[in-house]
C-alpha cells in the first residue's frame, strides 16, 4: 500500500505457484510497489480484470492456467501488461511468443537482475501507452 503524501505506487502482480517465491517477492518489493500475488494464471486473470496492474512477474509452469495460457487469455481480451517471465527452463524465450515484448529471467534468479528487468518492463509499458491495464476489453 502507498504511504500518505506519496505518489501512488505502481502495482506489481507476482504470478507463481511456489508460495515461497510469492511471499519472498512480496516482502522484497512491498516498499517500492503495491504487490499483489496469484497462485496461477486463472487467479492472476481475475485480479487483472478486477484491478489495475502496472507490471507482472510471471512464472511459466503452473497448474490450472500456466504463463503462456495467461498471456493468450490477456491477448484475447486486448489487455497488455508489461511482464518479466521467470522460468527454470533454458528455452524460456522459445516457450513464449516474442510479440509480447517481454523481459526474461532464468530461475534461480538474481534479485538485482529481476529488479532491473521489472524497471525495464515498466518503462516499455509506459512507452506503449502507460497506465495500469484494466479489464473490459481493448482500451
């Protein structure tokens, strides 16, 4: 949550089925971002449709709806959110369409590298029209 008197914090969505990663990233970034978390792509999609999200950290391999499934569902809805894709798989770039303009980080990831990639993804999002993504179709 933002502090009184400060500009509104950017909303960071962490999507990962590993509770340690979700909680760890929330604790790590909560002083700089309004952090929300999701266990899988389905939960993330509900959060994205209900709330504005500025950037997300997205795991690829999850139950219910995986990372590529979430990206496809967002495409269908005309929703673009800057994202950093994290994966333990070396072929992460081949597993996700390059049209999304995503940043990539391999697991296990370096926190400083992840933070830099989140910043780059946010800049890309602002260059592409800025503002948090909202549900309700193309804007």
